[in-house]
């Protein structure tokens, strides 16, 4: 299995632009998680899906952030408009039993907003 | 605040020595704990997990110990190798059924 695949690996954009991050979970995993990692706050859960349905989006910072999962093999995290404080590494993870089994992480997207 | 924290933010060991990384948690109702390893430029990688009905679990060169009395978790790495250099996170399923990550401990293995 190729593991969780994220794209792009790096994204540099200007403040105000729209940013779309993409994730392909491990086949057969029906839970998908989006995390953000910064030096100051560590790893924070933004949102997670079960069977393509958003279950908990309480970690989404504000309305500028949105996430979708149109099918079992694809999810997007969109930031519109982006701000410099959104600069972070965004990770996608998947599992087959939610939090009761280990999460498998992708290698992340490093976002820089100038 | 976070219910999971680490006693030592950095740890430096000699190659071949054993390493011990510690973690404290505050939620006595937590029942599932996981250790992750994160290498530079990569996502966290699962190492080993333990449930609250156990106090010890062993893997390949790694052992996790759980002391529920003092709410303490540790990761022991035997015969530490340069490839073990990374940031190690403990994570806990807290009372809200969410996975909470600690801040991480950076392990450096000196040749």
C-alpha cells in the first residue's frame, strides 16, 4: 500500500489567495483526519470524517477553512482567503477504526502564506 | 490545557545506549495511548500502542510502560541507533474521545 498520499508537498502563496490541499487515504480506511502542526501549538485536529461524512469540525479555526470528502478515496482542505498565520504543516491521516486504531499519517503539506 | 505533556523536550544519547522518553497525562479516564515517531519532513509514524488494561507492551526494540497510578507513560528504545533520531510524541484518547498529542521530545543519537 502506498500509504496516505498528500499533495502538494509544499505550497507558497500570497495572502488572500485560495489554497487547496489534497489527500488520498489508505484504501479501506473509512476514517480520515486533517491535522495542522505548528511549533507553537503542536498537532491540532481540524476535522475528521467517517464514511465521507464530517463528524467533528470543532477544530476548524474559522469560516475561511472548509473540508470536503466527495468519495472514500479523496479529501480536500481549502483555505479561502489565506492569511500568514495559516502557515503550518497540514497532515492528513486515516484509520480503519477511528481513534481505536493507530492513525496513519501522510507526509504533509508545508504551507507558507506571505 | 492539554492533558498530555512531556517531561523532557530534548534527549541526547550515545549510539547503542538505551533511551527512555517520558510522558505524563492528566485524564485518569484515558484508556488508549499511542507513541508516534516523526522524522524531519515526514508525518508521524506509529510505533506502539497500549490500552489501559495493560501496564507493559513490547515491540521490536521498543517497550511502552503505563503506570496508571501516577498517570505516566514511557517509551523505552533498546540499543538506540542513529535512525532513531526523531521527535517522539505520546498521544492519548482523552475523555472527549479525541486523540490528544503531546508537544514531543526530540531524540538525538550521537555516533
